[in-house]
């Protein structure tokens, strides 16, 4: 294990550049109208026509092999833009998140994971500069899917070290590989990264983490690790195929539905799944998963969803599904990393 970690850091150093090729894309009302600036040279906030100082600001980013024009990015950006109640910014680190010629497993280990830390820290420095030029950090919400969740975690830690605490970070099924388990060599998103950290676990133990590390952790349809989300196919699929990513991607799909319909995903407080499943009654301590989350809440929250849109079940989702037994053999990156032990 120690030998592997030494090789990992040696090769990582070879691939890294001094600064990232990441950008901030600030939208002006639609996906087709935006300003782009290099991440390492953020603009003066007061000079930005895409920033309304009276509105809160949300900054989203994607995960490994994500795309600026990918389905998750497009869906999240459109959902927030449609509300007209947020300044909407995309952290574009597409070039730094790719697998390239290394292939999916090595590209993740040697390129994307270290780049996530680098880009995240650069975002933290940029947030600091933007705060000094007028950005209200008490209204900043960072949102990331998969490896992008850890990018936002690094950003929050860096901003905190600089004296500016991010108000909220949402992790949409934060990536597990290299951040959890025996091969963990990175410390990513956790509850110390912002004043409030909420995490949606849709593929725990697969592509996503299985530990409760947020201020609040949501466990939609949880019935143990390795259980697929309702409506996702069960089987052995190619790594990073649409079928294999189905449960992992449900985190952002649930979240954008919650933006459009904020009360669709009530969740019940419980110390663990077994306690929630055994109670078989509605908890008196419920909060909403999504933008209406109660930032004073703490702990684990459980809920069930439908297997297709509309996913939200309303109050019915507060009851456990005791018939849930959909297991799959996970052909994910996590499983392939076992070859490096």
C-alpha cells in the first residue's frame, strides 16, 4: 500500500502543471449568454454584469469526465437560471477532469483526483479575491457532483483558511474512490468545509461515498450499500456507461427536481437506516432535501422516491420501502481500483 501511494504521488507530480486550465462561466439569464474568465484571475465582482449584488450566488461543477455541455451541467444550470433568483456560475474544469490517453482508472488516479485538489484550491483563492471585491460570501452556495463535490470541498477549506467561510456546500454523491476505504489518500468534502454541508448519497459504496460526513446527510432509497436506485437497471455494466452510472447520477436528478418543486422530497431524521426502517411511521423531525433544506438541521435523513420522474413522493416518501432488495454487481471505478492494492 505504501509503495502504491509513493508511486501515485511521484507520477502525479509529473502530470500536474503549475496552474489549472479551469474557467469561471458566469451566466446572464440563459445558457447562451455568459462571460468567461480564467479561474486564476477572477474579475472584480462590481464590474460583472452577470452578478446582481442583491441575489445569492450558486457555483456548480461536474465530476470526472464531466462536460460543460453535458446532461448534468445543462440540467443544473437551466434549473437555477429558470428560478431567476440566483447568480449562476459554472466552474469549468473539463480539461482537468478528463481521462485522456491514460484510460479511465489511471486517468482518475493520476490526473483527475490531484487536479480536483488543485482546481478546488484555486477556486478557494478566487472566492477570496471575489469576496474582497464585493461578493457576499454569506450568500454563496457551492454545488458539485461526484469528484466535483470534493473540488468544492477543497475550495471551502481554502477560503476558510483565508478568513472567508462559504455559507453552504452541497455534495451530490461525492466520489468514493481515493477518498474512502483502504485506498483513501485524499481528504475531500466534509462538514468543516462550510457553515453548512449537505450531502446526497445516491450510490453509497459504489461510485459514491458511504460515510456520513456532512452537517446533514440524505440517504434516498437507502437499504445498504450496493442497492440500486428505483428504476435503475440491475446487472453488470461497462464502467462509466449510462447504466452503470444510473444510481450515481440520480443525486443530481433528484436535486434539480427539488429546485423546481422544493417540497417534493421531505426526509425523516434517524440515527441509521435500521432505526428508520423499524419505526414504520412518520418522523416528527423532517426536513426537505434540496434548496429548502433547514440549515439548522443535523444528522442523517432518509426518504424514498419514485423510480422515474417525477421522483418526489411528497409525504409518502417519508416511509421506508421494506421490499427494496435491488442488488447489483458494481462495475465501477471503485472495483477496478482493487487491482492497485
